[in-house]
């Protein structure tokens, strides 16, 4: 019934009106309700990988409890804390105390709505939603993004975006050669192709861009690709000995397929 209603709203509403309606529905149905009942329901993530205080902190998060970060990202049209994903519960626990810091935040995958490109959000998608969410949550931060779709690149107050094909090592190298990227990043999020080859390619060319104490995140890992990541994890841990690695599976009954993260913290 809900999906039928959503299809009807897409036909009769403008994209902006559709997203406002969807946000209001989520706010009442999920955000407000869970704010009250989360004290009774605990849904910690399943965390695997080498033991560390980083993994322990993630393991202690109640992914059922909605946060201010969930609300802001959803308001801008990002899916990081809406229905199928609840990543913002983890991000709030890790980054919430840093909201007044001059962080440098980067996200791969601006959110193309070009139906001819892989990982399209669909015609009603809102390119730049997560970048605008990061900027609102971290007002003193510099926010950067990159995408293979040149048509959705943009610049805004506190936001700059660049072209990148995450399967092309030369394109990744050119991205980090941009003058704006000098100095490294505190948070890097790969929300691009959502495939093991694409994720591994971008990680290989980008992990060293993370500053000490910073975090690298791969979002939307499918259950099938978790097998590949587990096979590869020992090699990564050996190669990057100054990083902590954690594979995170978040419980979400509405999304049993790709509500998984790879999270990496640089110690030094």
C-alpha cells in the first residue's frame, strides 16, 4: 500500500514537494516514534574484524535510536538515516562531538539521477543531498564531493565537487592532486558504485588521504560483497598496520540486503 502511494505521489508532485512529503511521513512514522521507544529497544550492529576501541565504540551504538543527524540528512533527501539505511546512528556516535570543528569531509557519489548511469538514485533523486547534509551538520567544515556524472557537479557555500571515475586509478590520482584536496581529509565516505571492484579501487588510491584520527567509510556493501571483504580483510590489516578496520552489519528489517559498512580509522 505504501509503495503504491509513493508511486502515485511521484506522478502528481514535483520532486521538491515529493521529498517534503516523504520527509514529513518519515518524521512522524520513524523519527518521533523511535525517539520515545528506543530506551526499550536495543539493536546493536554486528561488528567483525580485529579487536580495537574503535570497533568497541561502534558495537555499543543502538541503531534503532534516531538522532539529530538522521533527521538532518533525511530532511535534505539523503538516504543515510531514513528507511533502508541507519548509518547516521553510527556517524552520530563517532562524529557528533566534532560538529563545531573545522573538519574536512569528502564523499564520493554525489547522487546522480541519470537513469543511464550505474547507481542512479532514480529520476526523483536529489543530487548533492548528503553533501548539503554534511554542511548543515558541520557548519565549520569544508565539504567536498566527486562523481562520474559531470552534469551534477556544483559549487555552493562550503561545498566543492569534482569529477572522478572510481574504477580509473588515474582519475583518482587527479582528484587528490587538486589544490583544494591538499592536507588530507578527516572523513571520507565512498557512496559510489556499491561494488567490491569499485570500492577496492577507490580505497587503494584514497586511504592514505585520511588524516590521523580520521575515518574512511564504504557504504551500502551488499551481503554478497561482504564475503569478498572478509576474504580481503587480513591483507588490508597487514598492509595498513596503522589503521583499525571494522566490518559493520546494521540491523534493518526493511533492508536485509545492503545495510553494511566498512569502517576504517587511522590511528597515526
